C-alpha cells in the first residue's frame, strides 16, 4: 500500500492460486482443495478472502439491449451512463444504501486510472461507498475533499477524514483535505478566504479534477442527509429554503427542482458552483432511497451527473416524475 510495507503472506498466495484455478481455469472446489491440500471449506474461505481484498473483482455487464429498461430510459432522457441496482421491497434504508454502495464502489474502480485526481464530497452515501472499496494500488492518484465540513459546533474532521482517508487508502493515493466551513456565515468572509494561497491550491486541484464522486442531499427520508441532520443548516433556515423552492443539495450547493441554484445561501457554500462541477469530465453520483427522487431530478436537470448508480425504486420514481412533468434539462 502507499506509504506502508505490504507483506505477501502464505494465505495471499493460496488465495491467488485458488482464485486463478476457480475463476480462470474453471476448476471445482474439490479439485482446488486436493491441489492445495486443504478442505473444501478452506477453499471457500480463500475465495471469499480474494474477493474481499480486491484480488478478485466480479462485475455484471449491462443487460444486452438497454431499450425499455430503467437504466436505458434514464440514459436516453438525461444523456448519462446509469447503473440501476435491484433492491428488495422489504430492505431498510441502511440495507438499500449498502447494496447501492457496493455496486458504486465497483463502478468507481473502473473510473479511477493512473494519474486520476478524484474529488470526493462528504456525506452518508460517499462514506458507505468508500467503505466498500477494496485495496487496489493505482499509481499517482490524488483524492481531494470537494467541500468543507466545519460548522459552529465542530470542524467535521473526524466525520470527513473517514471518507477521504478510506478512498485514499484504497487507491494508495495522495490525500488533500479542505479545512473550511461547509457554509460560511458571511459571503464576504468566503470571498476573502478563497484568495488565500493554501485555499487556492485546494480549489485549483478541484478544478483540475478528472472525476467527482458525490451523492444528493434530501431534507427528509429514513436516512436524512448529514448536511441537514447534523445541524449545518438550522431548522428555520430549512423552512425558508423550502419556501424558496429548494429540494436538496449536491456537494452543499442547494438546488431547486428545476436545477437552478441562484440562491443567497450558495454564495456562502463551500461546495463548487455548478459551472465548476460541470467542467469535471466524469461525475459519479450515487443515490439510494426514494426520498432523494426530487433532489436527484434537480441534479440531473442541472446536468451535474455523467454517471449514476441508483436503486431501482428511486429510478422508477424519477422516470414517473419526469414523464409526468416533462424532462426539462437545463442548458
């Protein structure tokens, strides 16, 4: 791993040999067990270990012919690359998020190449995605925090560091934090701080990013977004924002349902403005939960997303809404 001594163990060698025989040569577990001189259950554990450590990656190709599928319809209407994850009707919000995050982690592995600069927004969703990333050493990767996390009650470092550190450790990457508030009290304070060289370094890194990774925030739901549940915005402010037509946020930049973001609060937000975010070539958004249907539509209409991983129930709700109202994408 980056910056640490990686020791190859006998278990690693056995797991690699078992995985090669099972996945590449089509050998049975019984044959592999005889070859390695272990039990069949030991082979099963070696194969599980190979998957968990990233030695083996399993992916499912898109269904042949997307026409008429949920993913195909999302792609056709919004011009994106989407992956729709099937979830069970009785799944809790936590289980649904875990299912979507596992698929998103696999999608992320395909998008990160040598030399990639990846900008990651903090939140419950991205934290879960990075938790599912297996260790895969990719040279010269940089992970930069996409938006600030400080508030009147704390710096947010502990919460954010888990997400950013997990992403950096998974790829053996250089890590850049963004130690500023999520929302400034005054737009003028933000404008002054944005002139500081240390802050400009982070902002320039974000502007030069190849890939952005983020979720969408929603006011409601069985798993409220951290921006709202952790007190970054006061309840009376949320009520006022609702009155102004705000439905949620992307990277702490608040949006109306039509994708517009011309709001006073965004002059105080630390997240990238919509123009900056759109300039990043690949923008992976991960969404789980029907409460995020309208915020997701807002992000899609604002053209903030190039790649989407979403659960099937939310995807279906999005399509129902846009078919009823008309799929208006902002220019």
